[in-house]
């Protein structure tokens, strides 16, 4: 079997590596940093521990499939996963609070009816019905198959927006997240709920297609899962599965370029000049122009990296070490919504700092995150403009944003400032330094609609033998999507260009 070089040790790259090794290939992973996991990091301080990347797993079936296909031990024997219930609590600007149960459509409808009144639950339920239609129409070509050459068919939005007749004016249909919120959801708090889903994935509600309805549909249908020890424990399990399948890792091995011979990828050259020959190369990182000198990896009608989105945001994290026990009734994930969502969107996607951001408060009930039960580890998170658009090395700016997040978190955790022992701040500048992602941007999942503007480059490249996996390639960012990309790349290499995805 062929020798295969994998560039990067992110989740998508490792998923591909494990599957390729099981198929009999000799796989070596070259990682620029000193550890695996890509954006799935962990920060520890005096007995406290925090995820610095994704914090919850959605669509766990992706990783269950990976572990079934690559060894005898299933996922649940390698990590401990629990469903987070309630899945989320939402605090709106008018003081209304609603807790949404995990993976219970009827429960979500009932909770919204009770908290918001006015038939809000039924309105949201009907919206999810339309989101399910969009899921059924686009799931396979969008997530389970390699990006097809006629990808333009995914440029049509699969969301069946309501046709609304208007007196003396032509009928209208929602084409964006914001329009769905304004024209179909009726209650501004429901609109803020949908906006919050989009924003948490780094999508601009004013521009992202209505097909983003797939995001709340997936979460509310397949559930939100917490991995004991944090998502870093999942990365550790995938890494160990790779080692068990004899995948080799070269840490501190930054790839300078892909070696090309006779019109195909033939290996990689490291920064120190070392050349490693390979029959196939898997790019598990965001491509840079010098990786394949003189060769455009995608061109002439190929899908580019989200041209329709413009600014690709990053994440601002405040990791709080707190005195005092976590209350038994604490909610794992709370979103505090601002009064002026439009101002937040304009700031984030206009390259500025939002004065009142949407803040996600994460309070895992996990003994491994704290030194003892008399303390609590809490993460505050907001979507922000990337480094470069905003100078995230500016100390005053960092302090201002930190204060805004802690202030907002007070709605979910009264008295949070009085409990504070230590705060660690991580911005897109740190993300860029740790992962190499330009500006510390975090890729969003691929979406149909918007004439293909929210698709990602295909797993095949223009250079024979070179494939792309991970969040910057099809089907986009997020833990589940990265795992899917690894499966697609492995299928293309093992079965050839005729591979059409899982059945």
C-alpha cells in the first residue's frame, strides 16, 4: 500500500489518518506544533482546566462511526459522554429566560410556549419542520458525499421559506437568517434565538442563507453531548486510535511545501529541508499560497473559501477560576442575548469590537475541571472579529472585551465578580499563534444556498494525489464536519474518484 503524508494533526486530519492506516497504508502526520488536536486545546491553571476550542459534541454518530471502522473498542469505551440537559438556557434582553431540553422536540415547544407565550412554541416547531425538509434535501450532497463537480446545484437554498403575500406588493420569501427571523418567527426573542445559533458558528445572520436552519435542527434533533475531561479527551482518544493503527506523528514538523513530480503530489518538504516521499498527501490545514508553488489548488469555477461571508470571525474566551461550589441546579450552557443584535452583527462582521456581545456561559459539571468541589471553572465565550481586523494584542482592548463578557455573564451568574480568583484571556491572536489559522478565524460549517458562497473547497484538489481534510475544506468547520471530511478523504484515496460517500 502507499505511503501517505498528512499535513496537520487536527481532528479531520487524524480521522483521515486512522481510516487510511486501517486500509493498509503507511501514514505519517506532520504537525507544526508540539501536540495534536488543532483547535481542540486545553488550558490548565492551579487545578482548573478549560477547553479552548469546541466545548460540546453534536452529531456524535460521526465519531462513533470512526471508532467502529478503525478498531474493536467503540467510542463509548474510550471516552465518557453525557447528554447535556437542558441543552441550553437563554436569557433575553427583556429578562425572559427559557431552558431548552436536550433532543426533545416536544419539550422545546412546550418550554417556549411557557416562557414566551403567544404560541411561540408552535411557531418554532413549524420552523423546525421546514428545517427538517432542508436537512432531508441537502444532507447527503452537503455532508456525506465529496463535493460534486456540479456543486452549483447546492447554490439553491433547500430551506422551504414561507411565501408571504402582501397587499399591492409582490410576495416575498425569506432568503437569509435575519429574514427568517423577521418574517417567519414573529417574536423577536425567537429571532434572537436563531441569530444566536448562526453567530455561534461564525455566520452573519444578515448574509447567511436560510439553510442555516440546519444548525438548530441538528442540535435539537441529535442532541448536545459533553465529553468528560472536555473535548480534548476526545482528541486524545482519536490520537491514541491513530497510534494503535501504527500512524506515525512528527511534531514540530512544519511543512514548507508539497513536493510535486510528474504532475502529482509526491511528498512533502519540511522547513528544515527534509523531504519525505509519499504516494498521496492529505492537507489537514488551511492552505497557503506557497504550499504548492505555481499551482492553484482550486481555480476556474471551483468553490473558494466562503467568498460570500467576507469576514470570518474568531472566538474570544475568558477562562474563569472561581471560588465557591458549582450549584446543583447550574445549567451547563447559557446564552445571554444583547438588546441590540444588529449592532453586534455590524461590529463583528465590520471588523470592530461589539460593546454588547452575545455571551455563552459554560459551566461543566466535571470534577476534572476544578481542584475540588469548593471551586468552579467557568468559560465565557463570544464571537468576535478576527485578529488583524481588530488588534487583539492591544491590552486595553482585551480588558474592555473581558469586562463586557463578565458583565453580561452576571445575568446568568449573579455575583460572579466576587467569586473571581483568576481570569485567563484567549483571543483570535492566541488562536492564530497556536493553530496557524490566519487571523485566528474559525471556519463555519458548509451551507447550501447563496449561490454556493457558503460551501468550502472540495476534498479533491487540482493537483493529483493531494487531498484536503478538516474545517477549511468540504463540508466545513465544526467537530462533526471535520470528522466527516476525514471519512470522505479516506474514501477517495482508498476507493478512488468513483467514491460517492457512505450509503
